[in-house]
C-alpha cells in the first residue's frame, strides 16, 4: 500500500480532533490522515513506511492489553511532535477484517471544561466500537484455537490463553478429576467435595503469589448459592470486589484461593456439556479498568460452551484411546523373557507418541526340546481394527507354533487365516486386511535357526566377534495375498549372538529409503552390542535414534541373545529297527542318567524309552534315534523315518497292546510329536529339581 493521507479529518464535530492511521502486522505505518499530520506536524510521506514505535515516547496500556509486540486494543500513549513537544493521546485499535492491518484512532487528551463533554462522547463511541470489535475478534479466535486438540489439558490451556489478555487479566480453568482420566464427572448438588482441579492458567503478569496455582485441587466447598448456580450450568457475574467478598462471607479460607489480591471484577462459567459439569472457567480483571457486564458474561458463556464440547470430545477420546492401549498392551507378551534358548527384550512404541495405536507385535514362544520361536509382525492400518486383527493373528501363530510346524508351513496356515478375515470384512474394507510377519525357530542344542518371511523386513544379527549384518532371508508375499509359497532360510547363531527383529517404523525416515534405514540400524546395533550390556538398554538406544518427534508409524522391536546347551548336557544314540535293541537303549539311558546324577528319574525314564523305542520299531522302522537333553526339564526324544501320526487311546482290559502312549502321558509332564522333512520325533518331558536345573544351565559363551 502506498503512503497516503487519504484518511480525512477535520470539521467541528467531536471527531474533529480524531487522528487516524493504518499499520501492518509488524507495526509499520501504511496510511496517515490529515488530522494525524496536523497533530504531530509530520506528513504522510515522512512517516509512512516507518515503524509506529519511532513516534511513541511512552505507552500506558489499558483494556485489552496485548503482549508479544501486538498493539493493545485500547490505552493511552505519549507521542513526539516535530518540535519535540510531547502530545498525550487516548487511542483505540481496530483490526481490519481479512488482513493483519490495524486501524488506529487517536485523540489528544483534553482537560478544558468546554471540551470535556465532546471528548467523553468520542471516548464513548471509541469504547463501544472497540468493545464490539474485542468481542468479535475474541469469538473468531476462540473458534479457531479451542478444540484443535484431543487432549483435555491442552484444550483447557487453549481456553485460558484465548481469554487472557483479550478478555481479562487472569484466568484459570478447572476440570473434574474423572475427566482427566476420560471418565464422566459425578453429578453433584450442594456442598461437599467439588472434585475439581485447576489444570490451566494464564495471567498478564506473574501468577499471584499464594493464589491457587495450576495443579492444586479445589477444597471442599460449603453450600453457597453461587456453587449451586454453577452446578446447574449457570454463568456467574461478579461486578465488583465487594460482591465477590460477599459471596464468600463466613468462609474466609476460600478468599485466598478464589479471589486474587487486586481482582475487582470477575465472571465464571461452567464447562457444561450433555447435562454434565465437566469443569469451570473463571476470569478476573485486575489491571483492566472496566468491570465485566452482562454482555461479557454472555460472551464467556458462548466461549465456555464451545470449550465444553471440545473438552468432552477430548475426554471421550481419552477414554477410548486408553481402552485401546490397554487392549493392545494385554495382547502383547512380556517385555523380557529368560529361557534356556535365549534371553529376549521386546519394545513397542505407538505411532504419534501414543496418540495412535496399530497392529505391530512381537512374540517369544517356548517350544518343546528347549527350542524357542521368535515372531515379529505388522498389520496393515491403525486403530482398533488393526489391534483386533493383530490379536487374532498372534493367537493363531501361538496355536500353530504349539503344533511344531516348520516356519514355511506355519506362515501358509496364517496366510489362509488372513484371507478368511478379508472375506469376512465389510464390503469395501477387504483390501485393508493384511499383514507382514517373520517367524524364526532357534534350537539351543544345535545353534541352528530356521526362518521364513511373509513380506517382512529381514532381521539383523550380530555374531560374537563378527560385524553386524543383515540376514539374507527369502521374502515371501505378505499375508493375505495367497497363491505363492514361503521359503525357509537356515543359519547358525553361535551362543551370544544378538538377533534383531523389527517393524518398518524403526527404519523409516522422511527422506530416507528403507535400505538406508536398515543400514543405519545395522551400524547402530553393531556399535551397541556388548556382552555385558542388557538387551533392553540396547533396545532403548535404538529407539532413541529414531528422533524426538513422535513416530508416524508403530515401532516393534524384538532383541534375542542366543544361548547354547552345553555338549555334556546332551546324549544321543542310533539303533537299528530290531526289538532286541530296546534293552540296549534302556541300559544306555541308565548309564547317562547316573553320570548326570539323575538316578531318581532313571526308573521312569527307562519305562518311557522302552515304550517309545518299541513303538518306533513296530510302526516306524529304522533307524531309530534316541536323544536325552538336560535343561529345566529332562527331555527324551525318539525319532523314526515314518510320518504316521501317533494316537493316544485308552486300551480295553482285553487288549494285549495300545497302552504305550497312555503310559507315557501318565509318567511325564507333557509329550508331543513333531515332523521334519522326513520322519517324526516323539518327545516327552519330566521336571527336574532346582539343583539339577542349576547344574544344567545353558550358556551364552
């Protein structure tokens, strides 16, 4: 806008001394009226384009004082005339719609009696216009700022920030304690515990010393008339300090908490929504000269109603989000495990710093014969539906793992389940049902690990004295695609190796591709892994490297440090398919148990070995493998080349056989069967005493 004196002034009306100017959002003069030029003897060409502050000697802030360099809505200022004389003016600032420009109207302060009435008339016009404009702007700012957050505390703070300094000099908002947890407030009437807590406050200056600070709980309230009005959802107007003191008459202990030292007028409105008092907001004027009136009370009622709806929305979101997070936490396993095969640490970070939940998960599943399964998965999408799908998939994986399936076979069954879930989804939602998953089985006896991937990112491994590297896993299609096989990748993990399974939220960055993120993870893991460093410390350090900003996607991370069963804690034999070798098998087992100091379980173990080896020779053929593993339990395994499924049945009194597996089930803690590429293995476990367990403890060295 060009420098101009097009804003006219002059005449003999009460407005004849009114100077007008327009400044932009940075306080630079854009237009300058003739009256303004006459008032200071400075032309438009001289002042336009210069900061207004260069013409101001001192400023006395008044109603609507604004901080942060903004022009107050009204007040007095001392300006510099060209000759050096000081000119005191009263001014009002009106923000122009659709821009950041401000119209300033100023008139010299007159003391002569013949002009007092005219000046008073001008002031009255200015004040009325300005007040109608502090209210319009306040409504606009309230609608723009309040309700932008689904956090109840942020919403309450936005409310008081809007009110101070534009509406009053000091304000606080209180919320019922249950609202902070997402619950509905109690319906109260009359005296008693108010269950309110000040959660937000704002002041034009320092918060008054000794006055109830944010965080303090409101005391039990006596049965005051004003209390019942607020409980009914009414706004209370306090026109002067005497009225405020009268409301607390007989209860002087309330004065320091509710009435600030220099407060002379107040208005308080409840945060009232759906028939519930969620809280309240109170505004005081301490420096502001004018008292609140009914128009102010009506305005606060309108703003408080808007804020109450926002608080209620945030409260309900808090409740639903808390329920969803609780559901997800219950679906996830323990953060750390300590098994004979490995020690593990799992970490999970929801998207948005906790504001969103998803379907990322990890799992550690103990398997027979001291083996363990590691699982990491990522369900498509976010929200409750993703969490619910994650729970169903995790349950399915656990169930299938208990059947001791090979990794590729297990993923094939889970893929069928995801296709079934997609078919059951409502119309138009089938495409959002999907997931990726990686399933690994580690055997601490052989240090052998078998993995299969359904579209998931490859794990990273740090072997002792070897640089960290990405495992070359053949990625199959994501779960739910169907029609393509999954492949098993086999590798050896020496004791003390650290295996890292993760979801893409850990390695995705705004400007990096996945490859760069995986390389960064590999380097960091290699630098962090030390034998004496706990896995959860390593995990937290890896999560910290993702940055301070809340992640856009969920992050799940599972770290496993492998162990090995010492060689002298295992024994194995192979026998031909000859019934005569059953006695040899019993004798070999007896000698090994004696060497281990486990004579107390020798009799039971002989019976188990006798029955399992006999069945293997009779129904499976040879050769017959026999293995003992000493760990937390004594494991007895018998292998044969047949894929015939063993059946447990109750033999009749006239039957000559059929009692073998029934007897094994009665003598042991549990038993089962698993199938390999060829043949099967029947296993049975017996618990050991604490002393025996300590003697057989696996090692990471």
